[in-house]
C-alpha cells in the first residue's frame, strides 16, 4: 500500500522539494481518503456525454455554436472547530459537490472571454450547479445540461457586448488571440491523500489551546480555530482533456485582541497551514505561540505610536511574506486585465508588470520563481502546489524574474501577446470569467544574503546615512481574512469605508524601532504608504534564511473583508487560493511611514469579569 | 409575506396626510347568514409547563453579569437604563435530495448572543429615530459568538465583550439623537421604550429525535418522484431544528424556552417556453419530525406539485384584470398578512418615513362589520394544524397574548414590541427577530374571523353573480399565493403586490381555466373595503416572514374571501428561453442504466 501511495504522490508532484526523510514518512500515513463516492467514472462519463451532445447540438439559430466547453467538478470536504477560553464556539463538518460549466463562442482569435459586460458583471459564460453527494449519473448529466445551457446563453451576450466594445474603441488588441489551444490530457488516477482529522480531534485541540488565554486579564477576546479539508477536482474539456487533481490541507489559527492604554484596539494572530495536522506546530509549540501573542499584546498596550518616518525598513519573517504578498504577488500574472474592467478595480487586481517583460524590475540580487509542482521547501510543507491548474493545464515551474530582470509572467490560456501559451498558472478569476495567471508557491531568492545580525546592522547603517536615529523593523502585517470580527460600531465601519485608501498595504501589526545600540522598541500604529512595484528595485539587502508561510489568498480586498466581517465566526479560512511564499528577510532603502490612530475606543465601560484562579 | 424567498415589508419615509375615511358602506351589500366562520384552536398560556428544576446554569451566569454590568452602566455619565441578553442555541439539520439523489446533508449547531443596551431614559434614548433617517444612530447588531457549555468565565467574558461594544455605540448614538432634537421645532412626546413586568419562566429542554437514514431515503424517493413531467428541477428537503433560548434583562426577567420544529419542502420547477420560471412549492410544518406527513401523505403532496406544475406549463398567460375574485383560505391568509398585517405593526405608526396607513384609524371602520382580525401567538393548533407563529415569550421578554386588531370592522389595536406608540404605551408581546438583528413588532398567528359566512360552494355562486353584475367575462379564484411585498414607505405609493401561483378564471358557465403570469396589486384601504363575503371554512397558511428584524415563523388563518374588485397586473416574465436542447436521456449513458431503471 505504501509503495503504491508513494508512486501516486510522486506522480502528483506532491513530494517534490526538500522534504526530509522523517517528513516524507509522516506524509505516507496508512490512512488515506477513500476514492470519491460522489464523482465516479460513471459521473465523468455522463458529463462527457453531455459535453459532446452540447458541442454537436447546442445552438440558437443564427448565433454561433460553442467552440469550447469545459467543466470543472469540485468536491470539498471540510472539518472545522473553533474554541474560546477552553470551550467550543463552533464545530462543523461540511461536504459539497459542484459542477462549473464554461462555454466559449466565437473562435480562438476572438471570443467572448475575459470581458466585463457593462452593467452585467455576473454575465461571464460560467454557470455553477450543485451535484449530489453520491454518484448519480442521471442527475449529473441533467446538471451539466442546465449549466451548459445557461453558460452558452451568457457567452452569446458577452460576445455581442465585446464586439460592440471593440467597435467603440475598446482596449482589446486585435492582433492577440483570445484563447490558446492545448493538447489533451487524460488521466483518471485519483490522488491519494491522508484522511481528514476528525471534528472531535480538531475540537479537542482547539479547546486545549484556547484555554491558554484564560489567565490573561489583558486579553479581551481570543479564539483558536483548526481546520482540515480536501478538495478533489476533475477537469473535462472538449479538447479531450480529462484529468483529476486533489488538494489536502490542515490549518491552525490563533487570534487575540486587546486595547492599548490610549484606547487603540489591538489584535494579533498566528496562522499556519500544512498538508495535514502533522505538518503543523506541535501542541506545545502552539501553546508557546499563544503565550507570545498574549505577551505581545501586553507589551503593545503600553508601546508608543510610531511617529513620522521616512527611511529604510527591514521586513522580517512574516513581515517579509506580507511585503511580498501585498506588493509583488498580485502583479505576477501575465493574463491581460479583463476588457471593460473599471480602472479602480483593475488597480486592485494587479498587473503592474505586464508591460515590463525584458526590463529590470527588482534589485539585481533577486530572483522570483513560482513552482506549483513543489510540495515542500526547506523542510516545510507548501500548500500552493497542484498537478493541474484550473484550466486543465499541467503545473509548471516558472522563473519570472532572474537577477532583477523580468523574463516572463505567469500565464493562463488567455494570452497577452501573440504566440503566448499557458504555463499552468490559471488559478484566480476576475470579473469577466477568465482565469488569470497567479503565483501559488512563490519563491524569492537573493544572492549574497546576509545573516540576521548583519542585516540589522545594515538597517541601522542605512538609517544613519539618512540622518535617522533608528531604523524600522516590520515582523507582521494585518490580514483581514483572519483578524476581522473586531469590535467595530456601525459608525466606524461606515467611516472606514469612506476614508480608507485601498492602495495602501494593510497596517503592520508587529513593528519595532531598531536603535544603533541594537535595542528594539515595540511601536504601534504603523501604516506604510503606497508601495508601487518599483519599490522592488530599492531592495538593498536580503537575509540568507528563507521563511516559509502558507495562506489562502482571498478574492476580496482587504477593505471588503474588513467591512464584510471576514471569518466572523473565527474559522480558519478555507476559502481562497492555497498559496505559499518562501522569502528571505528583505531590506528596502526608503519607505514612507504614517502613524495610524484608527480604532480608538473608550476604556471598558465595565471591568472585565474576574479571571478565575487556575 | 411569507414563504422563504419573499420580501416582507419595505420601510422608510415622511409624515403622510392622515386619511379621513368615511365609514365602510358596501356599494352592493350582500346578505350573509349569521353563522361565523369556523376555526377550532388549541392554546397554551405562556407560563404553561414552567419547570424551575430544569433551569440552566446559563440563566444564573447571565443574570449575574447583567446585574454586575448595570451597577456600573447606570452610574455612567451617559447612563444605561436597560440591558438585555438573549442567547439562542440552535441545532439545524438539513437533508435535501434532488431528482432522487442526496445533495445536502448538514447538521450544524450554533450559539448566538444578542445584547441590547439602551442609553438615556425610557422617554428618550439612543433608539429615537433621527429626523432625516440617515441611520447614524443605528446599531451594528450581529449574532455574537458565545462558547458552548456553561463555564461562568467563558460565558461572562462573551457577554461583557458585546455589552461593552454596544454600550459605547449606544452612548455615541444618543449624542446624535440629542443633536438631532436640538434642530427640530417639535419633538414627539411618545417614549422610546416601554418597561414590562419581571418574568421568570423555565421550559424543560426539548430533544430532537429522528431517524436520519429513513429521512434521507424518504427525501430521495420523494425527489425522484417530483422530477417528473415537465419539471427540470424536483427536490424534497426537510429541516429539523432544536432551539433553546435564554433571555435575561435588567428588569429581572429570566426566561428559558426550548422547542423543536420540523419543515418539509417539496418543489418542482421548469422554465416555460416564454421564459417564465414556473415553480410549485408545497411546505408542511410541525413541532417534531413525527408531525410531518408520512410516505402516503408525501405522495399526495408530490402529486399536487407535479399536477399543478404540468398544468401551469400548459396554462396561458393572463391579461390585466379588474373585477370580482375569490381568495381561497390560504391565499386569503397570505393576502391579509401582506396587505394588512405589516401595516399594523406598531413601530411603523411611529416611523416618520412610513406611510402610517392605519395610524389615525383607531376606532374607525376599515373593513366590513362582520369581519374581525386578531393575532394570537398562544395558539398552538388551528383546525388540528400546528401553527408556526406559536411562542410563549417574545424576543424582548414579554408574554405572548391575543391582540385584537380589528373588531367588527373597526380598527382597535396594533402589534407592539417595546417601542410604544401614541395611545398604546405597552408591549403586547410581538417584539420578534432572528438572531443578530434588533427586534421590532411582528406578526405571530394572524387570524381573520367572519361573524357571517357562507359555504365555500355558495361563495363561488356569489362570485358569478358579481361577474354578471359587473358585466365581466369571468371572475377569478386564487388558491395559492407564494408571497409578496407591501410598501410602507411614505416616499412611494402605499401599495402592495402579491404573487399568486395558482390563479383561475371562472366563467359564467362554471368553466375553470388556470392562468399564469400575473400579480395582484392594489392599495390596502381599498382592498379591505372591497371584501364582500367570507366562507365558513377557514384555512391556515404556515410560513416564515422576512422583514427588517429577520426571518420569523408565522401563520395566517382566514376564510375564503369574495372581493368585489381586485386588480390583477401582468407580472415580470424574464425574456429567457427554455433550455435549447431537450433534457438528456440517461439511456444514452450505458454505464448508468441501472440508475435509471431504479427510478
């Protein structure tokens, strides 16, 4: 059994990377998830038959027939548990199956794809329906019939609107094809992955860890959430592709909030994902992290606000990950922005590098690679890996930037230039329905990396050169997907919606002033100014130890998550694109920093209930 | 109203001119026998089943924290005058099958907290509506997350956290209220809050038992049968709930209520050739899963759904129409819920942005003298049917009770929560909400009574006489209304629209023709005064109603009603076409033949 599993896993690219022997053994747990009961060969056959029927017969007289139909069938199983102060607040087990149909009309040179219909953001030639939890070919085929019909009708509207837009001087390039053809792929081998941790196991862990906050009188609210999920996917296209892929992840999230002495709301979090719970920190390590969060909030309560600062900033560990995530990752896609996208939405979506291929875009020491075929790096599991992307294209390792020069971008089957092809990075979507090239296992590497002390020395030296008495060190950014559910009033939310500059990165949650004598002073209210892509040219040094961080990239913006409440129930996010960033610490020559005083609240109107004696 | 998917109520706007109605005088009065409509009900008083020994320690924790908080909040520069906690724990089981296959199998339990902190005084507090209705003093309510179990510290911390947030928000809101009042030439003297008596009641925890495997198989069989004929969608689902609610307030009330509920949905749908989405939904409700129909009764429900859907698929589109019509019992119940019930909710009489249709009509005739209307949440069953709108205490800790709304045609009362209105200073136990929203006055079990009535068959004869009298080619009969909405905003006409599902033309020769594609529209005052006769038989509609305080279970019981003039409008029909290809035949899928034969 183990031998079979190993070969399957290797075939799936899930054991590539520098996984140690012990780690590899852990991954080969004997308990693997049994094959799907919902999607069997009968279901795939039924959907394929309906696909063939639609290709032959689906047409409104006088209108074009589909030239491409594709289906993505997704089966998700999730177990979640959340606890606070030693007691459960939520435990859930979810299982659902859906079928997504995509229809293209026109031709590969000009079709309906990647276009936002004016006033019709939801018209995107994509239709999703629910499938049964147990294999029922008759219903699957009926579902495919209805979803394809709906997607086809939308495709015709989208095509007409795109044609009219082009006539009216739309931004699309006539010399670039709309779609790239692809050789068919066939494989019905289901990927074997370890079974999910049970809800009872998750609940026990969440309760035990969350009890760590019972003795902390300065903590207002705290939660520990753990999750375990798997996602099976099947891709079927009229080109003949029929492949399947499976992703498996477990995660843990610790969050806590407090209040500074001047009234400012404070929040911290600790988040880790792995393929299974065995990739997560041990219980003792997590208890230590809970203690660190508690101590950090205690110290932040009396920490001063950062004050005005323009100078070098060192991003360390999660801080470096946050810097990469906010300023670089969204721009690595090479899929053209959807025609018709509102400029403000386009800015949020990324795309700052699309016109810079061949140019220097980062410091010479830096190389950026995305490798969705990797399952681990530096002894840590990576969750951003996959075998097949969302358009049924095999995943590929791509180096986008080498020695500071932009070589290429991450592409999907919607090209941005003639002869471009997908390099297997179709993951995120935008209005208009197209998949866009996205980074999921993003490696930042630097030549001549420095040790941590040397890097700090360089920070201090750089600050001194600017005539500053200290340099700034950032260790963590806010993440609205996991730290929302704050104690906002309605008035505060409205104010936030009206006044937040969405071009700014999220506030820094952990930041220090670093003085020439090496002393580090914790500060609050650190808000960096806008960080354009050119900031990467100003990286003046990097560390020599990579930090590995997994997360789920949400489709919503920071402010949307904040306003909407994010994971208001405290769950570990299980929605979003599985992603990992592997980066050394990064020192940027000059960044403008503002002081944020948002979240000022009165001191508690009533004293907190007495903390029980342990 | 009503049924999931309908929007109940629409609110906002300016003071309206008070209508000065003449007494109702039917243009063509119909002599009716002095025999009342017939509704047999069973009731349970709020304090029935009080079981102090079943008291949860949660009530003690909530009481202690409420007391502790109020000691400090009453002493603040902006003192709180009222603090209430409501903790609702609900297990919800949802099993749903489509076309013979299970598509949903959920079993979730949540525990949510609502905290209400009122700052100021009962006469003037943070909830006072601002003159320009900009919502600056509106609270951000949310279903707060509370740990399960009864650990005093974990529970108290959750209560404290939300109380602190809501107090600060309420204190800020009161500032806006004062600022607003300082700019007004006159202010309402009606208080913002009514206190009530202390209630202590403990209901023993209910238990939810059901055979999951059996219900899954039952839903699969049911949905396989529902997906027949013209239907492209056929589904059956059950929802079982176990709810326990604990309420504590600063008046000293401590209430524990616990109940189960069960709901069966059978639905089928298809898109007509002209693009109209046709669907038939039949729902059954009960206190427990055992109250739901058995297999044979479910088969009858499926038969109704399928037969109706096929008939609708073949039915012609109807044209706009004004003339006599019968609203059959359930349809009449929904009609009254929408057209009358929402307008009689007390807070709307106070809302300057509401049309206040009935605010000045107390003591005036608004309906025929043989017609009365009341709402009574203490009714458990009507004609042996479990009523959805039964409860013992409302979500503001006030006892449920019978409230007379219309007596012998005269308006006499309103549905009230703790937001008093002129002439009605106290709650009558109708402050309701779903977790996470502020309570407002809502309907429970609305009952329409007729002191004079005729047999249902006689009602149809009266309809045909009206057809002749009005020289109409046909009359109309509505047997099922899916829901609708009523505009209560003063910025728009005080009109309603309800959506009939099953509508028939009745020709003078007695021929009956099903039609589709229409809505019933009109204005409430005219509609009520157009009622000419009622049937002896009373039917009940059970459902859930959505409005600004969320979804709440309700019922509406009414006799069939003859309306002298009802206006029917064309409804919106999307210009979509039905599926371009015929439904796939599974027989083309060789590997699936067994599945098909099994159906």
